[in-house]
């Protein structure tokens, strides 16, 4: 019979023994050493039936196929654009993936996306050497005009979005802002300046308290207490 | 005259007071502070990030770069000249080698993880404090590591086997001194750093290594507590 040593939803540090016995299975972020299952990183230990896994609490973004991310254009070449993905690796967007418009031979590519522009794009391929290809063909993928981009912890993005987007919809409704969350931890917010600030404060609060339960209610209270700012137009 | 009693009144197998905190540098991806007596180390981890110059890149895995730096007025002796020295270069190297066995950077080919260790004040045992701080900072940065690394110096001062030598013991003039910094993975008991300055008998060295396992377990507890506390702060 296996013995589980850690409590469910408690924080485990590298090398900490989570469970002893062969009945339990090591999930992501854990490894087996002899009879025991140990933590492979800092994270929240979650016991799910017979498996123990660790949910990471920190760490940089690693590009993954299928992720929708927000990128900054850092270089324009003959055949496309190089984008900063907020990770250790930059992404390449080729001309054919960039727009449905016709791009004439030898056209100046900066008229589509210039240096410093932010775009919402989707990762189509990541090689073993972490060469990243992205596309802008797809629903919701676009150039981000106006607004502001903030950086959040990429591990907290699921909490910022919430179940079926519940959290981000709540912030959108409360602040009347347009918000797009990239899975790489960049968030684009566009609205009235004071409301943008309120949305940022709400996200910072989620970031700080993401590992605690009852988060949705706390954020709801926070948004209600601080109210929505409207300018008289 | 044998060294029967320690100047600061500690027991032979007692370390100086230890304090640790994680997340002390907001801009870094991971950071930690580790104080042991009057030796203070701060470590900041940046990365994995893009590595330049390109010839340093490894297409198989990410690389670890450590930088150990003593601040100008950190030590009790003369002012430490800013910038790298022969000593800091060596310590940076051995720190990297002490940390690498626990780290798995296979997920980050062609990239680098930078560790900066700064010492605002020191009084012996600075490389060990640096390694302890760096290992916590790496864990805080969310990197994959199978264990933490704990380090502390051991030694023999005029015939007595001691744990965590302070400066007066390290520079003891009335008898022979051996200074042995050891870094260890506390869970497996494997050694990742073992250096020695001075002379010691083989049996005594083995005795010290056995003693190390117990001391490392205590340090691991301190590190563990600090890492967990970072996420509990909000609850209060």
C-alpha cells in the first residue's frame, strides 16, 4: 500500500518526497526514485486518483504548438517577420502566413507589420531545436492597434482566463475594456485609461493570489469595490 | 595549544545562524537570499533566455552561466576591486559545476540560464552561501531540478573538526587549518562540490562528510521553508 506524504494542493520543493510505494504513479513535474515519487521542480502538488503531479508556479514560457500568443515584431526580412515570443526563442512568420492580402513582389513589408508592432498569432510548429513558426490566419488573430500590452507570469495565464474564460469575461465586463490574453504571458488591454489600470490591477491580484482558492469571488469583490470609471463624452 | 573551544561559543558541529528568503529581486525570474552569520548572499536567476555569442550555444541543451561577485566593501580586509578576479572566476566555475548535476536544461536548447550571485558582506563560507542562494533561486525560477543543493564549509582547526568555519577560524594562526567547502544534494547525499585548502587525514575527512549529511539536512529544511513561505505570504 502506498503512502502519500504531501497534502493535496500543498507546495512542494525540488527533491521533496511526495509519496512512497509503487501503487502511486508519477505525473508531470515528478520523478520516481526507487519506491518514492519526488518533486522535480517547485510547484503545487495535486493528487489525482493514483497519480501525483506538480502544477508549476513559476518559470518562463516555452513555445508549444497550438498556443495563441502575443508577439512583438523585432525584425523584418525579405520573406517575413521575426517576432519576440517572450521566451528564450524568437518566432518566424512567413509572408504567406501573415495576411490574406496579396503582397506584391518586392513590396515593403513594413507596411503590413512594422518594427515594434504587436500581433496576436498562433504557433503552428516548434522543432526540437525550438525554431518556432507562427501564423496569423485564424479567428481572432490580428494586429493589435492601440491599447497597452502588459507582461504577466505565463503560468498564471490559465487563472487569468478562468474556466471557459469566466475570469477574463468578468474583467472585460467590469472594466469595459477589450482584453486579449496570450498564452506566453503578454496581455493586451484597450479601453479608457483608468479602466485599463483597473484591469491591470485585477490581473496583478490574480497573479499574486493564483494558488489560493476562492479567487473568482475575491476578484469580483475587488472589481465591484473599485468600480468602473466612465469619462463624460 | 589545541582549539578546544570556539571563539564565538558555538558547538563544534553547529553552524552560524541561518536565514533564507525567496523572491527578493522582483525583476529576476527567480531570486533568493541566504545569510549564514555575517556572510550574506543574494542570487538572481535570469532565463532561460537567448544566448549570445552564438558559438556558446549548445543545440542539445541549455547552458548554465554563474557569476560570483563580492561587493567592494564586503570583506573585513582590503576593499575588493570591482570586476572579476582570478578567485571570483574560479568560484563562479565551481558554483556552476556544483549546481549543474541537479538541473535539467534539456528543454532549452541553444539558450542560457544566468545566475548572478552578489555578496554584500562576507565573513568566510561565501561560496557555500552563494551555492545555497543560487539553488533556491533556480527553484524559484521554475527550472526542472531533481533536488536542491546545500553547501557549507567544514574544517579542521588545530586538531578539532568543525562545521561552518568563520573568518577567525579560517585564518587561525596558532595551528594548522584545513578548510573544506562541501556542497551536497540533501536527499541523495551525493556530493557536488568538494574543495580543500590545508591538510587532513582520510579518516577525518570521511568523518566530516558523514557529519555533513546531517548539517545539510538542516540547511535543506531552511531552504524548503523559505521556498514555501513565498507562496504563503499572501494568505495571511
